[in-house]
């Protein structure tokens, strides 16, 4: 199962009046460091602090009245959890979120604030997918995956429709666009939109060095996973294998995938705060980090997606102390 541009347009209609149109931010200092013009779409300013609200609202709003009455269950370390919780609150749907015990407190607090219930699990010894499946079977709830779902992918793709329209209004041609990658849903959605709206723009992914499953999959020409990935500050991107639905889309649409280190992401958090006045989390910074690392110098104008800003205070303090 794949998605089409029309699916993204339908998602855009559902999200109209609900999702924020997030701004494009530019900084002369950031441009100088990157060696090219960088236009950053600030999805960190979306509802709940990340792009995940788009896919979650699209998925829940497309459900039947009977499905909504039975409720939903989702599994996530944080941003998808918050997106589902907010969409469920707005649509009057009961939500249970399966979250790891080590999920960032700021994300746990966000889920609880929107009225969802949390089922905690140990990410090292338990399967979040298995737990969600059991809850779904027990209650008849709809499982809302974080990326491997056509409605989720289409919802994330609405950020691409917005970005293309904003570039047109600015009279700007994007030579390249870099998108943060965990499971690949945001990249799959936006790249599908761009293949129709801005087909000449080269699309790249970016992911943490320790979770470079997409990069490895590109190198081997097939979908592969990581056996023992190391810890990373990029908790939002800790997906060890490309999605079954997202990989066929991204393998076709992307020109490549960059990897960045945790330390580089921390420096990006500081630079983004100082020069763009935006707060990012490490996982939400990887696309900008790739640009700041000089990986896009061959291009004149580059777009990056700032995908999330839900950072724990101690991580932000560590970044600002560099």
C-alpha cells in the first residue's frame, strides 16, 4: 500500500483550520556556517511541538464514528504520543499511549496534559507493538502507528504542500530539501508532495549516526535493520528499521541520507536558539545539523525541516553550555 498526491491533498482538507501553517525561518549566521542559503520550516512550532500532530489528526479524523467510540492505542517515545493525545482530545476519542519508561519527562507530561492514559513499558525487554496489539484486541481500539500507515504518511505530507506554496510566494527555488528520519513517515509524505509540486528539488534524509538504518539500507539496496543500536539523544528517531510502507517510497524519492552525531546535534540546538530563536530537540535538529555540517554546500538554496522542539531542560542546558 502506498500513498498518492491526492491522498495528501485530502489530508490537507481534513487539517484545514486545525494544523498550524508553520513559518519559514532564515538566519544570515546560519547561512554563513552552512555555506548555502538555508530555509528552515519550523514544524517545532506545530501543535504539541512537532509535525506528528499532522499525521495523528488526519488518521483520527478519517475514522468512522464507531471506530472513534472504541478509542485508539498508539506507541511512541513522545512526539507521536503527544500528537495522538492532542488529536484525540480535540475529536473526543479515548486514547491509551504505550510509552517507554525512559521517555523524556516533557513528552510524558504533554501526553497526560491532553487526557490520554499511559501504559509504560521497558524498551529493552518488552515489545511496544505487542503491547499495543494486546490492548487493541482487548478493547477493540484502533492502533495508530507512528509512521507505517497511509493516513499518517499523508498527514505528514501536508507540511510539504505548505512548504512548496511558501517557496512559491517567496519566489524561491529549492535546490535541495533535507528531512529528519526515524521511521521515514515525514520523509515519505513530503517527498511524495514534492515529486508533484517541485520535482526538480533533490530530497535527502538525515538521521542519527547510531540509528542510520536508512543510510545502510540505501547502501545495500534493500531494507535492513540495526541489531544493537547505541543510545542516542535523538529519542524521537530511535527506529532501528525503515518502515515497510515508508521504505519503498523513500528508496525511490530520495537522493541520499546523511548521518549526524549527538554532539553535532547539541551544537545545532545552541545555534538555532541563538540565531533563529527556536527551541529544538536533538531528533528535531538532524536535518539542520546536516546542513550546518557543510553537507549541502554544493547547492545554492536548501530547505530543512525542523521537526520537533520537545527538549528536556537538562539537554538544552547541556547544549547551551557548549
